C-alpha cells in the first residue's frame, strides 16, 4: 500500500471516529435525561474521570520527555498509555453523562467566570483534540516522521491543556455533585 493510500485509509478512520465520538457526546447533552437509572450510585465516575485525565497528563509529559531524549520506544509506550487512560475516561464520561443528571456549578464571584472560561476552552479543545491526536498517532505509527512532528507540535500542547483543564473542571465543580 502506497503512502497516499495509507493516508486516505486512516483519514477515513479518523473522520469517522471524530464524528462518532463528538456526535455521541453532543447527543448526550441534547437528549432529555431519564431518572430510570437514578438508583445507581455512579458518583465515583467524575473522580475516576479526573484520575484518568491526571494520568493522561503525566503520560503525555513523560512521552514528551522521552522524545526529547530520542527514546522513541519509551515515547510510544507513554503515548499508548495516554490513549488508554483517555479511552477509559471517555467510556466513563459517556456512562456518567448518559445516566446521571447534569451538575450545575454553584460558585459565585470571580471564580464563576474563571470556571466557565476553563470549562468552555476545555470543551472546545476536547472536540479538536480527537482528530488531532488520532492523526498524530497514525502518522507516527506509519513512520511519517516529518508529518508526525508537524502535527504533534500542535497536538501535544492542546492535549496537555485538555487533560489538565479536565482535572481543574472536576476540582472546581466537585463540591456541587
């Protein structure tokens, strides 16, 4: 398979996954909530989400450090670890938000606009990071080193920001669960 064919192949996969993931998340917030599962105690899931985001952040920092040391093997392992914790987060997030009522931030004063700035930038960049991370991964795995580096310069800081702000959002909203 030529490089062009590989690019077309994974481009379709990335586009499909991006539409599915972002579409399902959008639907969760547009669909009416049911109290059919109100008896379930899923209050541990937001903490699990924050833990997953914390580990994702740590794994990404480690991956960045490893690639700066030119240790490609360790870099790949940390990237796969980051994808793993991100996937666990995503599954947990989807379960929680599909079954539980929304939690509203109750903070007042200066913390309120700070919280909403963090939340809104987190949400927007979360949608953006899905295709960026997948394209970066596929380019790295297919040994398109220059193309991988070019997109990784954007992906890494954005993914770090999304991971870190995910934890901050949890810390700020956790008193209201």
